[in-house]
């Protein structure tokens, strides 16, 4: 009934929102902002020194900084693949639960994390005297803003400009090719152990589908995830159903399978009858933008349009 898609990547990210404050026992740099600041370009940045010792608290950030040639002394524990230049660096705990003691032992000048999980990590880090820089990878524009800001902060402007140009060229090529196809209707299910919701155009996968010209049957919602009953969804009758797992992917996929097999309403969907159900690999299709987004867009275009 379903098609399961996985794709191995050399570098994989996890990503998200922006607010900057320098950190570390050396205290050589500080970046400040308000937590609600939407764009990295609005940050005030203290000049770079050539003695930076940076710790990235997420895989996507580590990989971005590696591409920019920024010197790192610590990286997060992760099941995903880090850039080869950083894979042997000391580990400082998970992105959502960094180890304060390990961070302090590395004597960093900057600690950089994701603002989407700021509420989870700010208190323990602050208790240890660590004031991270929080960055936004919520969407493609913010990813590029973050690359630009990191380039300015660490005197890597030319590298940042080149990285953004390469990223844009890849995205544009995929989007232009997708425009040659007739739009399809898509339903995006966001599952977590025990339940699932509908991912709207405001979700990152929803944004990707919109870029490719697909019509999200959830409608134009400003919130990221919504509840909708199956009868409403059946009226829209999507051509393709995408299923994205959060947490333990195997557990969530089993939950989805059971739901589709036991709830007879699903059997009335054209996407189910035509075997157009796809489980998206969370290594590539995350909740925010990464440097792998062009590759993810290309795969999503193949799923939606078969080319």
C-alpha cells in the first residue's frame, strides 16, 4: 500500500529560529537580539577575531559552519552524519539536551544553537554561564540569512556568498523543472507516536511542496499543523499522500500502517487506491531547511510528478 523512501546523505541536517548572544568562558564575542526577532540580518554582531572556538549544537549548523570553514571545537551527539572534518571532534550532548560541563571544558568563544528549541536548552545553559547564539533555519530564506550572518560574524563573507549562490542555483533548477508539470493535490501527514496531524503550507515540507507547485489540501493555514476529519480530506481527494514521522520513525510508520489498514475511509482515497503513499525519510525531510534542501526538493518533485 505504501512506498518507503530512504536516501543516504553524506551530510545531513536537522534545523531553525533566530536570536544571537555570544558565549563561552573567553567571552571574546557577543551577539544580542530579541527572541522574537524574525531575521538574522537584523542582528548586531561583535567583530570577529581569529581565535574563535565554536561549538555547534545542531547537525545542520555544524555542516553549514564546516562549509564556511569556521573553526569548531565541539559538535552534538547525533545519529546523523556529520561533515567528515568534524566527525572526530568532542561531543557535547544532544541538541535538545546539551551537556553544560562538556561545553565549558572546551572553553568556547561561541556556542550556536537553534532557536526553535531555545525554551528547552536556555535555562540549563544559562545556569552554567553559557549564552548561546540562537539561529533560524525555519525556511529557505532564514537559512540563507543565517549563512550570511555567520559569514559576517566569522569573517567568511566570500564563502557565505558562494554557498548561498550554489544553494540558490540548485533550488531554482528543481523548481523551474517542476513548473513544467500539472499541479497535483497533496496531503501531508505529520505523525508522532500515538497520533498524527495535517501539515499545512506553513510547515517546511508544506513550503517545499508549494515551491514545486503542488496544492496542499489543508488549505491556506497560518498555523503549522492542524486537525481535520477524514471526510473533509476525502472531499479534497489528494493525488499524493506524504507521511512524515517525528520521533521514532519505525514506530510512527507502524502506527500509520495500522491506521490506513483499519480505517476503511482511507480506502476511498484515490492516493491509496493508486498506491501513491510515501513515507518521507526524516534524514532528508526535516522540519526546517538544511543544505540538503535542494536534494530533498528534487526527490519530492520526483515523488509528486514522477520525473
